[in-house]
C-alpha cells in the first residue's frame, strides 16, 4: 500500500446559495427566503468558519482481485463491496483511490445545542452550512488526490 496522504488546515468556501438550497430555497423554487432567513444564513456561515476543523485522508491501494459477489479485494486484506454497476466500471482497474473527509464535530455539537435551545432557524442554517462545507472539502481532496495519481500515470474515473 502506498502512503496515506493527510490533508488539513484547508480554507473552505461556503456558497450562500448552496446553504440556502439545503434549507429548501433554490432559484428553481418560487418561494424566496425572507430577509430574516438571509441574515441568519449569513451569520451561520460566519460562525461555521470558526467551527470547521477539516481533515481528509486518501490512499491509492492495489487491487488484488474482483470477486463474483460484488467485492474488490485489496492489498493488506482490505475488502470493499460495491454494486454490480460500479464493479463493471472498475473492471480492469489495478488500483483503487480511497478517501475520507470530515469537518470535525464542533459544528454538529453547535447544531444540537441550537436545536435544544429552540433556535430552529439557526440550527437548520448551520446544519446546511456544514453540509456545504463537507461537500466543498470533499471536492478539494478528490481534486488533489486525482491530480496526484494522474501524475503517477494512472487514469481516474468518478467511481
């Protein structure tokens, strides 16, 4: 197995429109957020930046075999199960790029605290901010990982 790469201390970008979308407001819907919701969302985005502790890890792992039961056996006795459609897309691959990301648990604890205090709009807004943060960080780590493996001569796919 190749070395695991750890990514942390990354600056995340929270798009207000995305945070609003996760609260049920989008450009496609007729209902627009009122000024109060816009203000709360902006405040929770700012709060979120102080709560994020992003960390990601990824590794390029050698595939030892594909089984008939939807499994991929990797070196060091690691096993992953996938749907048949993903297994079919991965047929012929020699390695699997595996990664995990988190923004830490500070934001989640604050969301729970806000809910328990009856601050529902703030809790929902902050929860949406957390979702956007995880997605943004996940994209960033995926981009770095894919760039690295391409530099090593490997091809990548979405799955």
